[in-house]
C-alpha cells in the first residue's frame, strides 16, 4: 500500500530552538494535513494545505505543500515546553483516503 | 460544546469476548472513521462511513465490525476473531469525504487483553 516516510523519527531539542520535520511520498497527494498528538489523546489538526507550493502559518508553526506534491514540511519556531508531543503528517489521494506518516516525537528540554 | 466523544477511555477484553467501542459526534458531520494506532506506527484505517446505513472496509477490517444507524454514532466492535486487539483506537469525523475536508479526532480508547 501507499506509505509516507516521515522524518526524523524523534527529536530532542532545547527550548527556544527551531524545529523542522518533513514527509515524503511516492504518490502525489492533493491535500496535506499536519496533526499533533499529546500522550493518551487524539490528534489535533494544526495546519491543512490544499495547493502545491502553498505556505501556511498557525502561530509559531509553518507548513508547506511541496511543489512536486509528493512532500510537505512543518517548521516550529522558538520551541516551548508545550510543543512536546508526536507530530503526524497525513496525505490525501484522489480516493479521499488519508495516509498517515509514522510520526515525529518531539521532546523539548528547558 | 461540539466535538467527538469516545468511550470508554480504557477497556479490557477477555479471550473470546467481543467488545464495543463507542463514538458519538455532535458536529453534524456526514463521514466517520475508525483508526487503530500501535506504538511507533501511523494510524491505520479500520472502517469508514460516508452516510447513515453505509460503511466501507478500510485497510485492516478483519476482526472488526461497525454499524451506522444514526448520523451521530459509529460504534466499533472488536470481535474474538481479532487476535491482536491491544491498541489505541481513534474515531474521527469530517463534514463529508469530499476533497479538502480534514478529519477531526476523538480522544481515543485504549484496549488491552486480560
């Protein structure tokens, strides 16, 4: 089946640092979504991207829909302790099924 | 307050037992989904439903069953045929399955084997 490669698998950073993570696919997607999941809770939608090349911000978070439509990037600027969690990308193909990445686990140290 | 409610938060299953996980939404969403999450893995689709009285198998439907008798409710039954049921189960909904409609998730049910 279709797969999304999400990297890095985990990150350990100091408070105040910037963070970058990305997802790549062998397939073309028409939508990219980024979610954050806290322990024991469901994922929460952070950013939705609908057009190739689109760059969208949500506070300190910025995500981009790659121009090849096969990748997406999420950046977090000036990280804070509450940014800790697992970040998932998800891509939507023509069948409208969401394919999820395996997640990036972020740990922020004060 | 609109949202998706999953219950119970924790559930334990004995060998050979069927258990049902509840998912209710008051968002007036047409489409609902069930996912399974295992440690270190992404979410895998079990079943989805676009409208009342209709549902489709996802990627890992074996050992599971669903019903969609009401728009607000999409319960998932984990049957005894599911040999490895221990996982975190997530329910989601979206306004429709049309292009561009992101899915919103409940807080999950953690199922364990006794």
